[in-house]
C-alpha cells in the first residue's frame, strides 16, 4: 500500500471517529517534505481548526484497554504507552483481530531519523558535538527505562516469555520511544488532573509539520477533545502549508527527538554545562546571580518536572545554559557565574570590572575550546574500500552538517560579543597598566633597576604577570614610581593590609627566582598577590592588564 493510500485511510478513519478538519485543508505528499497539510482552496476567512475527539486520543486511558489487568504506577504511564505501541505494531498474535487504532498505527513512520537510530559511521558525523558526546548516555537511559519496566512488571501475563523476537523487545521499544518523542503532546491540555509529564498522541493532527513561525493555539474542551487552531489567518493562501509549532527548539533538540533540523534556525542554541557544587550555586543565587531553571527552556512534553519537584538543573551539581545568538541575557548570566567562581580575593563583588573581565576570559576560553573541537576533522573514518564501512544516509549526513555548522556559527557569534564587551569595559577604565605602558613610561626600570635587582643575572619569566610582580617589588623597594604610575602606589598602600597571606604559588615564585637576597618572603607575597588580585590575562595573547580605577 502506498504512503498516500495509508494517509487517506487514516483521514477517513479519523473523520468516521469524529475528527473535525476545516473544509479546504488537505493532506498531500510533498517532494522532500513528505505528508503535509495544505490549504487546497480559499478558506474565506475561516480559521483552520483540527479537533481530535477524546475517544481516539491515545493516552493513559488506553492502558487497561490493551493491557487489561495490569496495575501501573502513575510515573510509569508514559513507558507503558510505549509498550502498548509495541503491542499494537508488532504483536503478531493479534494480527487477525484488528484493533480500533490500526489505521493510525499503520500510518506511523517505520523509522525516525534520530541519531539513536544511526549506524556507527553516521554517528561519527556528530563527533565532538554535544549531541554526539551524550548519545551513549541517552541510549542507555532508554534501555534502562525499558529493562526496569519489564523487570518491575515481569509477573504480568504478557511479559512471561522474553526473547529477541518478543513484540516488546528493545528494538521495538526504541521505535515506540522515538514515536513518543517526535509526535506526543502534553496530556494536561485536555486533562488538568493528570501528572504534569503525561503525554498523548493525536491521530491526524500529528501529521502537521513544525514551523517556528506558525502562530497556533492548543486547547481542550469540557469533553476532553483536543483543539488545534491556526491564528495567523491573513497569511494563508491556496497551496500554503498549514504548520504546527512545537515551540522554539534548537537543532540539537530537534535532531535528537524528532529526527530533523532547520537551516538558519532562529532558535538554534548551544548547551553549556558548568559543574558547580550545590552550596556554591545557593551562594551565587543569594548574591543576585541568575541561575537558569528547567522551565526557562523548551523540552519534550514528558521532560517537564513533576509537581513538587525543584526545577533548578543544579540538582546534580551543575548549571545548564542554552546559548542563542539572539539572547544576550544568558551570555551575561554566564559571565556573572564565571566572574563569581574566579573572583579576586580582595574583590568579592562579582560585578566589579576586574571580576567581569576575568569572567569574560574564562567563558571565552571554554567556548573557544568547544569551537576548536567542533572544527576538528572527523577521525577514524573507514576507507572507501573498507568492507566493514556502513552506508551513510545522505539525509542524515545533511542533518549533521546543518547541526554542526549551526553550533559553530553560535560559538563564533558569542566569541565576537565577548570581545566587544571586553573592549567596552576596558574603554571605560580610567587607570589601566600593561607592560607596553611600563616600557613607555618607566625607562628607569627597563634600563637600570631590573638589572640591579637581579645583579646582572639572566632571568626567564614564565608569564607576563611575573614581570609585573617584579616591577611592583622593585618600585616599592626603591620608592621610584613614575609620576604617571603614582596611582599604582596609592592602590598598593590602600590594599597592603589585605595582602598578609601566603600560598604555594607565591612561595614557588620566590624560590624559583631566588629573591631571598633582594626582599623578604613576606614582601614578595604581598607584591605577588597585589598584582594577582588586580590583573586579568587576555587569552588571545597572554597579555596581563592591571586594572585600576573605573
């Protein structure tokens, strides 16, 4: 039977069972898009509506219909729906007694192009991406869900015999899982009393393709029917496609759960995880730093937190950000977190310029590393004549390229914004000091004092910061600050009482440069931490910039 005939049978079945479709809407097979809903005639100002009656909404109420007698805990209802999908699709014992959802089950796709279904060589196309790195864990999660369900309900009569050919085997369960991730809707729209994460399938309506720009409304009525309404009437012409809208989703979420991507996706985003202990997260929140919540992002209907659950993604000791080209607020939130985590010991406020600049560098370093990994050539590809090489599906290859290029584009965009923000902060600084300025304004140090301090010995400095430390030590010892650098001496005098601490880093510096004949260890520690507390290092060229007044 052709795909068009299968869909026609589904539409006929749906209408016989009470599905209402606005006159003038037609389901057709479009090139490169598959089954789609279009306006086949002028709608005359009618609002496109598809109403699915409660009797054929596939949800938790079907559990007893198809698995009679099983007693399911409420938290297992979504998993049980997947098991029922397996039964209706693959249970050959019931093939001679058609069930009432048969036209719908027949119309469901045989394959969802989620990477959970990709072969080994196709998965290499996602190498070094967030999605590629987490697929093993996601696959394991699906397996664990299946295994634990069958283990928990092993005494139910249907599950007495387990084998690879059982209708509820893992391969079939994975198919059902992807049907749910790619086609389900939140059940609470028609049933406010159900668990918040419960899902449902809506025959016929789930044929509509997704568009970020489609204005739609989902609603339920008193009878438990689901009602889809398209709101942007003025834009509909004959031949136009009628879209659904899953919400603003990035290509990573779309590819993982739905098996497709969108070129130039307005909502494309990069997920960045920062591992932080819960005590620190609480401290940051108490200081006014915004910690993102799960509800700030879009998720599959069944991924929403359950009632009464805390929603901060810090529960596992990490904070999750989604970076988008068009959402600068999340970038500033991440800068604040990095600024707090790397704040200077004598500058406790994360909002101080020195800490903001440090936060920018740390965030930029993390993003540039991710950019580098995304741009690395794909390795371990088999030779063309390798007999073990698996065929790569061209559609999946194209999806991986769009996904990867989208991630790279976001990384570059954010790096550009961080550079611009850094320049803006530096431009507002009244007092800044670099080695270039020291060379320009303190010839005495360069030509005489440095040589005298080390008594003619050749010294190798490991970082720019070490040169600044020696400069401050020499200037303090000799009381020889140039006029243009007098503000540095005033800063030192004001902070000197805060610098009475030692650590391995400053002690190692003191010993390595053999400074015991020139100054005391205590004086070295003060100078070292004075510089360390007031400089940040630019990752682009390792230049240290001493930050004074703003």
